[in-house]
C-alpha cells in the first residue's frame, strides 16, 4: 500500500534518524500507536470525523485494513499488545463503555487540549476482532495507561486513581500481588517496563507552582528506588524504552537553543542513566509526540501534527550515538 507524504518535509537532523518516513493515517485525528510483537500489526486510538471520543483501532503495519475494535460507546485510550501472540492477537485498552454518562459526544472546546480522567475508565483485555475477553483492572477512579512486561505477560503496569491521586502501580495478574510505584502528589503516569522488566519509566507532574512542567522518572523494582532522569524544566512526557534497554525516547517542548519551553514538541533520546540528550526531530511544521519502537527496535511510530492535524507516522530507526 503506497502512502503519500506530499507537502511534508523532514529536516537534515530528522533524516539522520528517521529513514523513509511515511504517514500511515489520514482521516480524523489519530495517535498513540503500538506495534504487535511480530511487527505485522499496529494498534492506535483515533477520533473519526464528526465525533469527539477516541476509539481503538488495529491496522496492518503498512497502514492498510484499518478496523475499529472498541465498542464505540464512551471514551477509550491506551491500547497495548499482549506479549504472547495467539490467533487472533490479544491487546488491552482502557474504556468507559460501561459508564453510560460518558456516551454522549460533545464538540471539543477550543483552546489548550486537556485530558479528562474519567472515574469510569477501566482496563480490558480484548482480541483484534473486537471481542472483549475480560476486565483486568478495575478500581475506584481512573484506571488507564497500561502496558505489559515484554517478557512476562503476568506483570502489568498502569496509572490508577484508587488512592485519590494519580499514581503508577504494578500488578502480577496471576498472583494478584501489587506494588505502588509512586507516592508523590500530582499526576504520575504513562508507565512502561524496561525490556528486562526490572524497571519502570514514567512521567510526573510534581511542582504545583509549575503545572505545565513534567519530568521523566525511572523506578527500580528490585531496589525499590526512584530516580529523576530529565531536568529540563519543560513538559517532558511519553517515555518509551528501546528494546536494547540502553536508552529511551520521549517527547518534550524543551528548546535546546534557549534552554526553555518552546512552542512545539519534539522527540528526544536519552540513555537510562539520565545522560546524553539527543534531539531527534526539530520541525517547525508541527509537533512530534508519543514515540514507540517496534519490538525488534528497527522501526519507530510516532504521532505528529506536521501534516495539519494529529496523525500516525512510521519510519525505519537509525540509532543515535550516545556519548
């Protein structure tokens, strides 16, 4: 399937790391895409034209055969494929479809985008035919932003509001054992396991005097220790490990030229010690957000507004030198 990228350019910096970029989605607004373990499929969330709530979709890795798999009622977000790959494949997503108060779709208000932490949001296991297999996470308040350990599907990490604050939790789905990873006031979320599942990486908003500042943190599950990785004083979020485990990619509105927040979000890479920041995108045509890697590390998916509105892009990945 040939997907054109007419009118969209990439800078010399971007061409160093993003090889043969292609826009996979075009209709509505789409984002937060993830590869299946075998690299053949992509899951993502999208808002169809004329609607205001996200649905969960699956498509082939070339952008073809797009199929909605969520119920189409209420709000949905944060899909992620199961590490084991039955036929049809399994994946999880968060949804409010059991909460009828969220079914009504109203036009979006103009102004700065703001995500609503719906109390009826729970996490479900489904297959790519749209059949919901079971609800796997359900506590009082918002439960979403979940993902599996790449090597052990019993281990699950997500964001929960069960304590009254938005915190990161890890659960063994087989034994029921749980660990509360974060305890700081403010929103902690968007967590993912390291490839060896010994660490969790996430974003945190912790300064009430600067509500638009988020930094990236990592938590060692064996040592029960947290470490702040970024100190950019900007809105840095959506961290995602490379399968090598040596570094992670994230999105930030940090401007290296000024050392302050900029107008647009770009992609950056940093090693897991919190050193060697490398900028990956620097386009003036839009923002680049929510980057994720294929399970073999050869490809990257990300959400970009450089073609006009929020759409999903894919490219071959060339690793930066982290010195």
